C-alpha cells in the first residue's frame, strides 16, 4: 500500500516538478540492468570497447557502482526510484493497461497480491516513460542491453522496436532457457560458438555475433601439473546421484595427491550449503568464502570442478582446466552444457600414473576455443566491429 501511495503522491507533485531530461543524442544507447559488481565491470568494458560509435549509458543511478559513468539516470521498479518519473498521465496508463487484461488472468511474481498489483503499475509507468524518451531519439540509434529480458530492460526493447530502432543484447551470464529464451532483441552478441549454436536451436530468429568477453582479462595463467582441486558451490541442491558422482571424483583426485578446496557461493555459509553439499564439504581439505575475486584466487596448478556454477567460464578464460559434474538430467546454461559434454573425455587424462595434467589435452584445447572466442582487448575489438555491423544493417 505504501508503494501505491508514493506513486500517487509523486504523480501529483510532478505538476510542479520538471520532467526527466531528454536522452542524450547518441549512436548507441546502452541500457544496464545490473550496474554493480561484475555487471558494472561489464558495463565499463563495453563503454571502453565501443570506439567507432558514440555511446551513452543508462542505469538506475541510485544503485550504480560509483565508478560507473551514468549518462542518463532511469529508475528501477521501486516507488522511491520512480518518484521523478511517474505522472498522472502515466498512472492512468497503468490503470488502463491493468483493466485491459482479460478477466481471470492473474499476475505473477509474489505471493502478496497487493505487491503484484504494485509491480504491474510501476512497470507500466516505466513502459510509458521509456516510450516517451525513445520517441525523441533518431531512428538510426542502436539500443544495446546487458540483459534484454530483465524487468529493467524489457520496456526499452519494446519502445525501441516500436520506434523502428535496431536492438542488440549482450550475454550478462551464461544463457539458460528460463531467463534468456526467446531473445527479445534483434541481435545477440555472444561469447563463443557454444552460445551461438545453443541460441540457433532455441531462438532461431535472433541474429548472433561472436564477440567473446571484453570484461575478462586476456591474461592466461601458466598451467602446471595439478596440485589443487577448487570445487565451486553455487547454492544448487545436489541430487543423490550428483553427490555420489562428485564424491567419487574427489576421492579419485585425493588418491592422486591433490588437495580439495571448497569455495562457497558469495551468499552462503557452511551451515546453509544446501542438500547434498554437507557430505561433500566433509571431504574438503580447505573451505574458503566466495566474497573475493574468483579469478584472482586461482593458481596455474588448479583444476576447477563445478556442478552448476558459472564461475567455470572465468576459469576457462584463464586457461585453468574445468570440469562439470552435473547429472545428465540437470538442465544447464549453454556454456556449462558444453563443458559437461566434454568432461568424460577430459577426465580420461587423469587416469594412470604420474602427475595430473589436463590443460594440454586436446579435449581441453577444443573446449576453451568453443566456449570463448576472445577476451580483453581482442574481445573489445570484436564488440566494436559487431556494433558497427548492427549500425550498417539498420541504415
């Protein structure tokens, strides 16, 4: 109820408050749904990488990383953020949109019906505001998002398409069917061939361009015979079969003299690891929190083991051997799916006597190239060329 009241009061006070400033004239309008932590790093790398076009960054300035240069502050879904955006006209639009829903259609997103109604109204206000803002841009402007299906970016994609603008989305994370399909933008800028093939099957109308990851360092660690296994916890519940498989593989590694390091998910503590993990945790020689930089914690003598953690992509980018031990019935994001498919062949290299060396195996070399086409400056160059290609296609 508080949210509704604040929306109503804000709409009335808008009569005496100036409207949001106009969007900057730009060739690329970059909408950032996640302007903190790794999302801010992605945004900064994209801003640096797009050199052949002018680019303006849009984000919710209230929650953005202080180091992120926001060119246009646009609110998220909270009533406090929306204070400068809501007007009587936009609130009327929200009410009309709610009434236009067919009878019997329910809203989703929360067990609290009043909060569901608030979210609908707040998002409708954002749709109306993005339409008003985008309608003033040149139709040759490209709309680029960090994640096109997020609640923050969806209104921008909708408004840009209505205006006839070209749209493109980056991959904020390894794409999965629940959160990424179908792709809403016309173009998807993907990390490697694994994502390109995955999207071709699940979102065939989307044009894909392989750019790699400009937000990851191009530095690769000098690998050595394995000494440590880093097991990444990602708050997933392990099935009994997965617990058995992970345990068996860890015992095999320990028998070869490798130490086991369990790295928690950043939001987890040992007491809330989740089903299946406590038995695994008892096998670890070392347990570490996950709040620091994962990439910085890795050594050239590591092997990374995951079940469903996207940390696997960072370790691959660094040249660290990476395996996924998820069960065959677990649905995985595109890149982890590719690692799982190669894991049996990679583990063949651990059999027999002598030191464990995975990084030089043909399976690993193929896998790394399949997942990530480029990183760092090389990926930035690919990004710049992709944006130029989208501009030319829209001309």
